[in-house]
C-alpha cells in the first residue's frame, strides 16, 4: 500500500507540473509531440489534437515532449525555438507555477477539513481530537527498539490490568520517569490500529532525549471558517515557500562549501516511507506532505542549474543579452552534465535511504 500511495502521489506531482508545460505550450502555438504518463517502454497511446498521449510501463510521473525544445528546428513554425523569448520563458515557468497552485489547493482543503497542528493555550479552544503524539524518535533509544514510529499516539498505559490515560505530556513524562528500569505496557494508536507496546524506560538517558527517547507534542485538528479557508491556504503556502527556500539554501551551502549533506536528507526511498506514514495518519497529513513535496519540486526546478527549468531559463537570459541563441551543442552538453550530477546526487541520497531504513 505504501508503494502504491507513493506512486500515486509522485505521479500527481509530476503530471501537474508537466500539464503546466503542456497547456502553456499549446496556447503559445508550439507543437506538443507527446504527453507521456509514466516513462517508456510504451504500453499504448492515443492521438488527440496533434499530440500523442502515451501510457507507459514505468509509473514514475510523466513527461512532455515539445517540438524543437532542445534547440533544433528553430526556423520551423510550431517549434519551441521559433517562439519569442518571453513565450518560451512562460512555458518553462508554467510547471513550477502549477506545483505552487497544487500546494495552495491542497493546503486550502486541509484548512477546510481541519489542519493538524500543535495545540497550545492560543488555540486549545479551537482544536478537536487533541492527543499526545510522537514527533521524533532518537536513534538507538528504547522507543526505536520497541518499534514506535513518528505519528504514533500515546493513548495510555496498562497498569495492573487497568487502563491509565494521560491528560498532558507532563503527566506522561512523570509516569515514564517513575517506571525507569521497569517494563511498562503502552497503548498506542497508529492510524486506525490499536497496539500494545512493551518498553523499558532508561534510568540514565542521554541529555535532551528523556527516558524513552521520544519528542512529544499535544496535537489536534483546527478547522478554518469556510470564508477563510482559501486565505489561510494562501498564507500557509507562502510560509511553506519561505521555509523550504531557506532550508534548500542551507542545504546547498553545506553541500558545496563543506562537502556534506545537511541532516537527514530523504531520497525516493525516504519519501516513500514518509508517504506511507502520512497515509496511515490520515488524509490531512497526506495532503500536507503532498503540498510540501509540490513546493519542493517547484523551488528545485526553478533553480538556475543545468537540466532544470531554471537552468533553461538561464540560457534564455543569455540569449536575450547576447542577441542570439546559445549553441545547440553547448546547451545540450551543459544540460547533460547537469543531469548526470543530479542522477549521481539522487543515487547517493537513495543509498543513504536504504542504509537508514533497511
């Protein structure tokens, strides 16, 4: 199920991005040769309005093939290269724009049906379904060894055959500390499943980790009034763009200046695992994760790096300044090198994912 949900999420994000390129290219008068669902080998295809819509075997997103998009056939009508610079720029930016619009739509829906949030004194009166939830788990901690996962809800504990419920985190913390060195039976809710977990709290835990090695928070669902859900969705989208932009800047700064990956960077395997966790926690969590991934995809694509939309925009800027297109061979060579670097980075991150999860 995790793999299926991950493939659906990935396909939605990529196909929305490619649809932006497709519809903008069509409106600009460019010939769109193919809109592919998934990647070859091709299973079957249909042709409509001069475009081949192919359905392919490898279910990872999709692609759009525009006539002359690599710089060839510039003089022929309907080619990408024959369009004015601002038209080509609009086509390149359209994919990023669609990802931002998708994030806005998802976050607006989340605000309408109820947004998961940390509950404090400022919003406690608005929150429903308040619970004590696991936000993070320390490596090699009792919580990790017992099989606890991010998103688990601490429903209570079984003590002497009776159920003890916890009203707040301090009450749970006191219970755990008083049971240090002894086995306790915690009652956990994971998605729609109720679990009992045996765990032994540590007597002398490392600093900042606690007896179990979990970070906890009181969380709940806060629903926007119907007349504010779009406005709140927009605010959340803009805030997410700012946070992710800052995080990516720090990531690349650390990568290029220090030669290391910052923190726990997730590749395809890690994102698949996160998607599975979000799905078990509920639709709002899944939509929120999709919005994060969509904004990430948008910002990464607009970076001025070869093989990305931002890199191609950079070539358009050079063309505008020098008054003539960059050499077709040079552009292809630079894009090929950039693509190779991206693949190498993805392989490295995926290898780290495999080592972390398996």
